């Protein structure tokens, strides 16, 4: 997916390493024993390196880091503060839902770009026709109601 995953946790390093190994996070990407302000500082450092940073959290301690991150993802079963801070709220507590959310957002963004290109091309061709650009050659003009219908269809 082109994503580098870090584990940033307030838990002790031994527990964090075990959980990280279970879910496939490299040990060098595990940062443990971190207080809430330390999480914010870690997010800032990653952002200063030119990275787009997403923070997944479920508690009050994660909320400041989620607010600092580019994308805050809250676990739906978490605290109300985390849910309010997150730009995305996952309804389940499964990590696989993060992958689904990222995939869905990429597909939606791709569709938005496709629709923008289609509308740009359509309007580039249709607006001059509606303005009468073909009148000198065809001796016909597009009636205003047809121009309005064409604009509705482009949306």
C-alpha cells in the first residue's frame, strides 16, 4: 500500500514489541513508553520529514496526537474525545478496517479526479457550442433550454 507503519504507544516496550510482531510491524518502528505530549512530538518529527501522517487512536491520551496528525482515525469503541478528534471513525475495533478505509479513500479520490477530468473536457467542448461557436458554419444555434439541459447532464 506504500505505507510505513509505526507503533506509538504508552505501553511498555516489551508489550509493544510483542504486539507489533503479531501484527507485522518492524521492531525499529516501535516507539513505546510515550506520554501524550511525546506522541505529538513524534507526529511533528514525522511531518517535518515530509511525511503524511495518520494517527489511529482510541483514548483521551491519543487525541492530541490525532489532532496534530494529517489524518486522525478514531476507533469507534474508544473515548468520546478520540471520536470527536478523528477525521475518520472506524465502527469496529479491527485493524483491517484501517486498510479498508485507506483503500476506500484512494478509490474515492481517484473517482473525483476522473469526474473532474470528464467535466472539464465536456464543458470545454459544450460551452463554446452553447455560445454559438458552430453557428457560422452550420447556421444553427443551440437553443437555451438545450444548453441548460447539457449543463445539467455534465453534472
